[in-house]
């Protein structure tokens, strides 16, 4: 196991002190530590982080650190191949990558393919990498940098530390906001107001897990719900594609981190104006599902943002009473409309995961749409 404090101290001894990325549960000790102690920018998406890191390097000549879950590798492929690669601008980057779906380690379906191709993908991108596991010693990492990586960085190449489960010692900072409603209460309250006809497209992380568990508890089946278990940030675009092709009401259950990740989608929804589109955002201004580090959503005037994109109306709820009051109005309104629900940064410790496969869910969902 590696103490994140030792790793960051080592970086500092080599004049490496700028961090940017998207939080990951497997990297939570590292992410918490740099958030508390270092210059750190939590980016909207991983490509965004890489671009910020590039600007930092251009302006300082120092090596930036970009951290991400391996799901985010897809978001960096374009800026790696067309911006930072040696064949383009040769920007040296140190990546810290959480390895979900590592072969031989049990994980969820959305991580399996990306987990299997992670080392090969890094090879294809010409990013040298070292894997650290719970058995790794700090010295191995230092040796890799001293004997190999620092020289590569000096030549404009990029390097990566690929982090297996439990490779970092625990380090945790407290995260809370002033909200009182839980995301799970909000999800259950909305589901209670939906009809058998209404469709839900839910976002990546615990929102989809909470929705799945509530449908289980109600014995309603899962055919009305498309769970966007991977592809963070895309649930609203999936919902748009569905809404434009069905007469049913389509509810997107979004997270603030997910909405920020691909915020262009709300401009598209606002311009296409599907009248059956109901966008709900569970707003904790945090990436709760992966440890609770902040997003910048609480610095945004959501109403101005969404209305300027072309939505007709924005509703707000800060507690259960307000939610119960606005829900009937929201659901009766003509879309696209938006409901911002302020929720706390918490989830149940014993929250389960979908017990049916993504393909089973997809087939049920399509059947419900009449296919
Ligand atoms: C492209 C990509 N990057 C990162 C992740 C890891 N990840 C899963 S859920 C999540 C946080 C989601 O935050 P938000 O949308 O605000 O929802 P919350 O968990 O707070 O309800 C992250 C970063 C991912 N699945 N995919």
C-alpha cells in the first residue's frame, strides 16, 4: 500500500505540484489529499482536465498531474492523440488512473471492457505505465520515476500510474452541504408520482442504483427505466434521443457532476424542445457516488443557464414538502422543463447494485416502448 502523502511529497521534491482531474472512488484517498493540501482543479470531464494541464505546462514548464477513473480514458483519447502526444505538441503529463474492471477483480458490467483494454490502450497512446497494487511498496514507484519516467517526461512523453483496488492507504476529508433531503428520498418521491407509462433515464452512479432498488421494493420491474450505468454525462442525451421518438413522458434523472461533464447537451435539448422531456437534477454540488468531492454547480445560476438554453421553466425544491408541492406542477407542464432538487451528500451504506444485466434492462425497456 502506498501513502498518498508520501507520493505527493515525492512529487513536490521534483517540483510537481499541480493536480487536475475527475474524482474516482478507487483514487478517493489521493483525490481527497490533493483537494485538501495542493493546488487542485476538479474538472468537468477528463478531456477538460488534460487541456487545463496542457495550459499549465505551457505557462510553467512544470509537469502537471491528471487523475481519472479509467472510464475517463475515452474522454482523453482525442486530446492525447491530437494535442499532448509527441507527434503534436509533446506535453508531458503524469496520469494517475483508477483501474476499474481489472481482469480477475470482480466489478460491474460497465467496467469490464474498459478494464480489460486499459494497459493496451495506454500502450497505443504511447503512455508508459506502472501498476500499483495493495502489495506495492513506495520505493518501487520512486524507482520507476527516478530510473525511467522523469527522463521520459523531460523528453515530452507522458507516463501513468495505474492504480488497483486498495493500492492507496485510506485518507478521507469530510464533505457536507446544508441540504436536508437525501437523493434517495427525492428519487422515491418522484417515482411515487410517475404513472406506469412514464419513462426514466437515470444517470451514472448511485442515482441509478437507488432507482433500481426502489423499483425492486415496489415490485414494479425495471422496464420503464434506462440505467446509464456507464457513460457518465450522457443520460440527458440518451433521454433526448428517446423523447424525440416516443409520445411517453421521458424523465431524465441527472446528477450535477454528470450534467457539467457534457453540459452541451442541455443546449441541444433546449433547441430541440421535446415537449415530453422532464429534466431532474439531484443537486448535491458533489460527486457523491465516488467520494463526494465538490463540483462547481453551486456557483452556477441554474435557472439562467437552463432558460437561456431554451427550456421553458425551472422548478426548485429544497426539502420534501417543496418537492411534493412542485412535482404535480412540473409533471403537468409542457417540456422541456427542469427541476433542480437540492440534496445532501450521503447515501446508504448497504445500497445494492442492479441484479439484472444491462442487456436484460435494455430489452425490457425497449419492450415498454412497444418494440
Ligand atoms: C467518464 C467517467 N468519468 C468518471 C466516472 C466515475 N464516476 C462515476 S459516478 C461519478 C460522480 C457523479 O456525480 P454526480 O453526477 O454529481 O452524481 P452524484 O453521485 O453526486 O449523485 C463519477 C465521477 C465515470 N463513471 N465515467
